[in-house]
C-alpha cells in the first residue's frame, strides 16, 4: 500500500537517539580509488520516484524543494542523482545557468561522501566534475590556496555541472573560520542536497544532549549557505520523523519553504484547538515529499523491512 501523509505523521513515538556524529574521517586515498562499477539501472519503483521528483523540482514544475523519503536500501542516493541530472537537462532549455551542486553528508563512518562520489561516476558524471571538500588536504589550506582554487578548474568551467561533496562538520568549521569569504559562501550553488537530514530534526525547536548538533551551530551554517545561494534543496532521509511532528518543521525551515504556523506542527496539534495541523500536513506532503515506494516483495528479498515501531511512524 502506498504511503500517505497520514502514515508519515503517525502517532508520536520515541525513537532511538542518533549515534553521535564523529569528527571528519579521512576519505579513501585518491592514490588508490575504488573501481567505478557499471551504471545503475533504476528499478520501476525508483523510476516512479524520479519521475515525480523531476515534475516538482524543475522550473517548469515550480522548482519546489523536496524531502526524498525512503527506507534503508531503497536507493535514495541514485534517485537523488537521477533527479538532479534530469532536472539540469530540462532546465537548460529555459535557464542555461551554470549548475553547481553542493552535497552535504554526515561524517559518521567516513564512507558516505565517497559513496556519493562513486554513484555520481556510475551515473555518467565526469570524475573531474566531482570535487571532495572534506579531505585533510582541503581543510588544511590557507586563504591563498582558496583564492587559487577559485580561479582555476574545475571551478572555472561552466559548460558542465560541478558536484561539490562535503560533510556537515567541514562546512560548519569552514564557514565559522572564513565567514563570507568561505568557498561555501562564495560559490553560487544552484542545488543543495542534505543527506541524512534527520540529524537536524532539532534545528528549529529544541536542544537535546544526545543530538548530533545540540547547539544548532551546524544547522545554522547549512541554512546560512543555502540562504546566500537561494538554491533549490533536496533533503533525504529514511527517518525524518522521530519524537514529535515538529521534527519535520525543522526540515521545512532547512528547505527554505513557507513555514506557516509553527504551532500547527506541535505534538498536540491534531486537537480541535489547532485546526491548521491537517492543512499544514497535507500542504507539506502534497508539495514537498517524494516517497520511494518499495514493493513488499522487493523489501523482503533485500531485507530492508523496517522495525514495526518505526514502520508505524513512517509508512506501511
């Protein structure tokens, strides 16, 4: 059965706390890169998600920022990449602006950024157009090196898209150190992807010791970069909703879409004294959520069925 807004915003249940985010881990050595595998062929359910996302995300579709929502193993990364590539192709017909995509991942485990790079290459993106900004080499450079980087390829090539991959920690510390002269603030991004966006569910409403970003500093840095670029956003997560519906309100703020009435997102908002809740929920679901609907038979084969309590919150 297809998920719905009712299922995404199910009864509030306490979820397990996130594993604390670790300091930026070094990437795989550039001297010994992993071999690029064959192009990924999308499954029908992934193709359906891409088609829906492109309809909403292109200029012709209103250019709406999106939450890409699907269980672990559903293919969120490749669906996101295909959405971006097809959107760029369509947008070129009406708006031939040089495309720069900023992809922000957690640094937990140290493997998400290299995974994004590998899947971009698998989908046909030139290796020279994928830049990793979360390596020790990048972090240790001076202002002089920044200026040199801005004036030389790949940043000066505008004929093909540029994909910039970084981590939450790297982005925050760089913006904090260099301010408006940070490369994150000076490059004019046209798209921004925040992977595992559930790490920022406390961004607009509360502070918890076990949260990855209890002081909301990384949330604030990501928002700052997005606002200066005024770019479209895709936020991706298998678990965007943990403890309270206002968790999703944090994503609304992060995505820079109309936040409307914050009170309508509170835990008790379904009561009669908060009649706006239903409208808010349906507005968000109908305009800004793309679900990757994995058929039950595929879920069983690939062992990606979620725990019952989590399934109760997210989808069927």
